[in-house]
C-alpha cells in the first residue's frame, strides 16, 4: 500500500490542509467540518530517502500500513543519487 500526503481545499470555507493517509481519500475539513473534501493534490510518500551517519537510507511504507506509514529500511547507499536510483527501480515495477 502506498502512503500519501493529501492536500485539500474546503469547498465550503476555503480552508487549506494536508493530511497523510494510506490512499488518496476524501477528508473532513478541520475548520468547518464539511465532509467529503477531495484532495486537490497528493504526494506519494511511499518511499523516503533520509541521510543517516554518512549513508543514505531508503525507507518504504509496507503494504499493510493503514494509520501510519510504519516505514521499514530497504536499502542503504553511499550517495543520495544511488538511493534515488534504487527507488526509481521500485517505482517502475
């Protein structure tokens, strides 16, 4: 399962907010309570590349993540470029 940062804009009060979910789902406005607001944009956060003591670690949200990403380390690389190339291979599958 993927992990997303969904960007919303309320159709009733124009409030903007970002909420992370395991899917690109509708949400409730935190300002006025309007329901079923659809994301206007979603960022795929399934993979993350983070620096860690001289290495770049690739983290992946597992398929059974539902309420939080539960990232797991799937690779460790000498450079950020190598880590991003590794992620790109996964995303092509």
